[in-house]
C-alpha cells in the first residue's frame, strides 16, 4: 500500500498541524510505503516572499525529522524537486472539466476571505491531483475539509483512464475521525491565519504567555466546571495519559480548581512532550547538509516513480 501526504511550508508549524497531519503521517510509516512531500509549489498561492519560502521549507523539514520522520521508511522530499509533477498537471488539466474546479469549496472559501483570484488558486486541485497520481498512491490521509480534493483527483483519474487507458491508480481518501479538532487560544480551530496558534517549537516565554491567554468562561475558582466544553482541557487531553485526563476531569467537576492552574498544566505537559524533539531539532540545525541530503535523496526516489507515471501518461496520449 502506497500512502501519500503533503504539507505547505507557509509558516511555523503548530499544534493543529501536529495532531491533524504530522502525527498521523508519522504513524503511517508503520502501515505502508509512505511518500511525504513539502508542498512549496502549493505555497506559492499564498507566499510571495522568496526568502521566507526557502526558510519555511527547511523549517518544515527540520520539524518532521525532529518529530520522528524516518527517511529509511518514508520518501521525504520537496515538491519542486520533482518537475515531472508539473508536466503531469498539464496533461491532467486537459481532461479536467471547468465545472469540477468551480465547485471546489476551498477556492470559494479563499476568495471569500479576500484572496485575489488567480489561475494558480483556481487550478490548485489539478496540481494536487498530479501530486497524488504521480506516485500511484493508494491512500491519501486527509481531514474532512480536504476530502473534496481527493474526490476531485478520483474524478480526474477516472476520466483520464476512460479516455486514454488505465494509467492511474484510483486513490482512496483516509478520513481519520479520531483526530480531534485542535482549538486555538480563542476557541476557534487553530490556524496561523487566525493568529490563535501555539507553535510546536515556539519560544518558551511566548508559548507560556499565549497559553495563559486561552479563552474560558467566567466561572470562579470554587465553582465546578465542565471539562467537555473547555478549550484548556481540550488542549490538555491531546498530551495527557488516561490517568492524567481523569485526574484533571475530577478537579474540574469537584470545583476549587481554577482555569489559571489548568493553563499552567497545559504549558507544562506540552513543553515536556516536545522536549526530546526540541533537542533533536537543535542537533539537525547544526547539520543542515544532512537534512539537504535527505531531501535530495527523497526527491530522486520520488522523481523516479513520477517519471514512470508521466511516461505512461504521455504514451497513452500520443506524445511520447
């Protein structure tokens, strides 16, 4: 089974990225042949600072390697190191109906949030389809908000196969319902665009300060509280063991336990959780040649697979 995941280097990675995409992707290393790419072509739809994109790309590489990505088990690479994908995007675009792209929620949502409409933003799902189909991926783990893009990929692949022959594997989305929505400090879904995030490798003082600003209700210290409706508890339970969760639940329900103490507990358990990863990241930062070698080697492996698919598509269309 071949599994594909990708993540944009559009800024510092945060807890929403970690529990929503990173940790599930790292867990998949044990389940099949994993391909994981840093989607720097995709990031161009929102990032226009070249130096920022270069740095963010390497930051993502450092973060994944520090958090446990094993290059012996995962083909880890930059999207831009596989130019076959961009040619495949064009071959797929000629069979992609305009109506299919016009119905995509992501494009409409981004335009509604004020992003300038351009072809790259509109055709984003075709590039994503090429990313998935180039490696003959069987499974694509995604959140529910991205399920439509995998469905679009399936539609494009089926249409191509029907017109030109069986070139592409039809991928299946893997929706992980067990992955919780990670709340930001304001209670909304954690997102860099909302500036409500907690960085995985953020500064200690700033991380503590942001956690202490988590929005709660106004119940006094002595009052019983409902852990199931509390943003602080929702973050704590992501890191806590069953016994730790039960202990904090009891403190909430019994009263005499303030939100300030709960926030301090969130900081302590989060800071402790990432301690080993922080040490590993510092080691990697002192050996960037090693990180670059991993990405280049991954790019070569991914490129070899993508070339097979691209050549098959070209032959099928009569331009070999």
